[in-house]
C-alpha cells in the first residue's frame, strides 16, 4: 500500500479532523485493540490539538499528529472502511502499548521486509504466534488489524489486516493469512513528517 | 501508570540504512555500511545483537555454524576480539587485562585503537574483512568518521550568517546539513502576464512552504501556490519577493538569487 509512497507527491489534501470524527477514530482503535484504553489514547492524541487527515489517492487516509517543530507526524492510517492501523514509527515509540499482535517465524522476515503478505505457515510454524482460539470464537476475526512482530526480534516489522480468521489459518494452513499494509523500509516508514 | 505507557521512547535506527539495528542484517549494505556504523556508534548494541547471534550460529553474515572461538571469517570482530587480536600480536602478556581495559575505554573505543596503533603499529587484520577487496578495516572506520566530520564542518562554513542564530534550537542538527539558497525566477505566462517562481524556500530553517506562500499571496494580493517545493506567485514581483524574503524571513542577502535567463545573479550584489 505504501511501497512507493512519497509524501511530497502522493498526498493530495489535508484537513483538520472534526472533534466528533476524532472521537470515532479513538473508539474504533480502543475496541479493536482492547488493552489500549480511552485514557491512554487521550494522552497520545490530546483533544486540544486536532488530528490532521491527509488523503492519499481516493481511498486511503493518513491521520497525523501535529508537531511542535512544524510538520505533521503520521500516526494512523485507514484504507476504505478497513481497520485503523498505527504506523510503525509510532508503535516503536511507545513499546509499552499493546496493540493486537501476531508473531511470524524467522523464515518470513526477509520476505516481509520486501513487502510480501504473511502466508499461513509463517504464523503456524514453530516461532509463529497468534492469539489463542476459544472453541468457536476465533482469536482474530477476518479483517482485524494486527501489528506483526518477528521471532527473536524486539520491534515489530509490519502492520496489516487478517484475510482469514485465526481458526481458518490454523485449519487450512495455506495461502495469504495477513495482508500487509505497511512494513519496515517502505515509503511511509521513510516519512518522518509531512509538510 | 498510563504516564509510563505514553511517554515516547527514543528508538535507535541504523545511521546507514535507517532500519532498526536488529533488522539491518537483511539489508544489502549490512557488512559494508551498517556494521561499521553500529560498531563505532553503538558498540553495546552491536555486541548484544551480533556477538551473541554469531556465538549461537544464527544470522550475522551468514556465518552459520562455526563457533565463536575460531576467529575464521564467521563474522566481523567484536570490539573485544579486535582488542584481543591486537594484544595477541604485540603484547601477549597483557591479554589478561583486556576486560579492565575495555571497561576503562567503554564508549570511546575508537580512541583506544588509535592510541594502540600509534604505540605499537598497524592493527592486525580482521579475517572477516581480509578476503574482501580492500582490507584494513579498523582504519577504514576512523577515516570514514573523519571524512564525515570534515563534510559537516565544510557545510557549516557554507552556512550564511542570517540563518545561524535561528539554528541553535532543537532543529539545529537537521537544518545544519542544508545550506540556504533561494532562487527567484520570472516566467512569462502570456505576452502581458507573468508568474514569479520561488525555488528553495524549503531550505530556509523554520519556515513552512505553505505559510510562506500564504504570506506572499497576502502581500502581493494575488494567488500563490506550492508545487513540488516551489512557490508560484501570480504577477511579476521578482524584486519585491527578494526584499520580502530578506526582511520578513530573515534570509541573508547573499543567499537570495535571481535567475535571469539561466544566470544566477545575487540579490545583494
């Protein structure tokens, strides 16, 4: 999604996000990442300084936080009606925040850094990890946004959304399990702030 | 509790490739750029990531299974091995004291090796780099550093006086690297009409292109837009823009140029 993203070219319009919309964004984030409460979010994204929304192409929105030194720091993005996902720089900055996450095995790392999607075996092999399923209730539903960590590494290397539920991934164990939206080394990763 | 969660942590990213150091080894320039950088600026992280990784036979340099006791090309030397090799060559009786020396010179290993080279002679080669095309690795590091410092200083010399006062702030580090230069150009749009292009306002510290454009449009009562780091103002305002840039944005006169048929004429002169 951001593989060839270039902040100076691909960003079309910027608008300040309305307070009500910002509230909606926050509640979406806190429902999809249960351990991040509204209080924490209020501290990360203060009500005083509104978020700035940048449009990238027709369907992709980038939400940025205003910086003191000028420029806007990308913090979240959303494609169409998909999940609202954090940027990697933001996740690295607050390592104590627990986003909904999965871990891929070591073999998948070089492919992931090239921007590949996560295939099911990368999650089910030894070294891969997903939230446990309980009976019929899947740990992760199809379409859920996740932060992707790697086996043996501290920092996450990509964010994406599930294309199968975690039950199906364990059962079928074939094909794309997570579609990667943003990974280490892509265009968004190289964007520290937008002017 | 939430205070601890929401305080931002500063994360170290590789100065050579921009990735977190633990992912450097997957990049194309890992051995040529990332390793020297990590070794010189964060020896502790280097030792933690690659010292251990190599001992356990995991990723560094694709060395694979060879154990850490054999110095043969399993990966680049850690600082400790480098020092051990040095003393092994010149002063074997000092080998026992290596840990104490390392502790004493923690964080300034570069200086230690420089002093050693001066005292004893050239450093023994790291077998890991020896089979590459150019060999003497330790010196390479230091030379590289010096080179960068030189460039930095030269850049600073280039800086114009007007900008200097502003650059003491937090953004100083970032801004120091570019020298301010603004070029103003008149382009005729039509026989009677003209537009003024201003290139290089993004090199002026502390000014956002959009804000500058807004200021121009207010001052000249016409449209003014930003296109790819270039400000386009409707009408012929070449002289006025130059004056405004100098007085309002505090850019030195030497840094403002007119582009007259491809020739750069300084505003001050």
